[in-house]
């Protein structure tokens, strides 16, 4: 009896243990998946929806998803971004992410994600070009930093008539520095064509685009634009006569090296109706359509 039980009992117990083992691992698998979903609630697809940022930022957001909290992910118009992890609390995580983002840009950074939740303020985002009352009160009379009055450059149109940048006051003005010798500039041209169409369609004459060639004769840039069907863009002559001429001129007679304004090419500035810098960007912008709400916000300000 004991022997039978001895033989049969372990067998029965083994079956029971096997059943318990299967249930246990099934339960463990489901539990871990629930924890995983809760821990990494941000989905990989959400990286595609971050405005203005490049591929490197989207890849960094994938890393952020798996980081330990408290954590925060911050962004700014133009593509600046930064994130924090393992901070003392949510407030500290946001502060550090915003501070690190702010070191890369003069634009206002805001929090895109806090811990495992997107907290992006879609309504506030397009208003970030607007100058605060403090920025307006402390704006410098001359400069290229946010809030400063942009240099009053002089340039000519295709008929040789001279213009001053200040002639565009009372309009939001986009000033773009480019050259037909510059591959990134060339790649951005189709985007600028679409931007020109969209601005005209949506805002009429309230926004003015001024494209100024650098380090080449105007005739050369015009020839290139005509050859590749970009001649309908608002091209103006910044007056340099060749690649060794890097001087831009202002209405007061002051001469500026182009690198003082555009450290890389292309470079773009957006000015408000009083000629103050709202936005500055070095390098090409790959999706100008994302900025249309910003233009509207400034027009309505």
C-alpha cells in the first residue's frame, strides 16, 4: 500500500506540479506583459508625431520610452530637444529637460512628454514665436538674437531697384540666405516653393519672403533658378559679386560679414511687423508646412 502509494503518489503529485507550473508561467507571462505595457505606455509610433525634430530626435525618443522615471522630454520650435531621467520628482525632471533644451535654442522649450504620457500643448505650440512683453521691452536696437531688431540690409530686385529691409515693416518677413553652390540650399528650394504658395493662399500679402543669395553674382543665382524652375521665388540681389565677396550692406552704410548673420547656409530668420527677430534657423528646414500656424499666430498677435 505504501509502496503503491509511494509509486503512485509521486506520479500524481508530479502531474499536479506540472499543471501548477503551466498555470504559473502563463500567469507570469501575462503579468509581465501588463507591467511592460504600463511601464512603456508611450508607443514607438508617437515619435513620428513630434513636430519639427529630425530623425536623431525621433531615435532618442525611442530611448526615452524605456528610460526610468521621473523623466521628461522637451522640444522647441526649430527642432531643439532634450530629455531627463531618474530625477527626484516630476517637477525636477521637467526643469532639467527644459533647461537642457533651452541651452540649444533661443526659442521657448516646452514639455512634450512627462514620464509615460504625452502632455504636448498643441494650442500653445504655435504661439511660441510671439515675443513676451519683457522681450519687447528689452529688445536691442541691432542684432540677430531673438527679440533684437534685425540689421536693416539693403538689396536690389531683379530690375536693379534698391530696397531696404525696413520697407517690409508692418508685415511678417522671412529672410533667407542661400546660394546655388550650396547643396543643402538646393535641397530646401522645393519646400520654399510650397511655403510661398501656402503663405500667399492663407495670408495674402501679410507675409513677405526675401531670398538673398550669398557669395555669388546675382546673375548666376538667377540663371540656376531659371534652369531648375525656381525663378518664381522672391529672389533678391544681396550685391556680392563673387565667392570671395562676403560683405552685406545696411541702410546706414555699415558693412557686415555674411557669417555675422548666417553662420551656415542656408540660414533663415522670421521677423515681426517691427523688424524684430522671432525665429532663427541654421540649415535647411524639411517641412515648412509645419510652421504655417506660427505665421498665423504672429499675424494675429
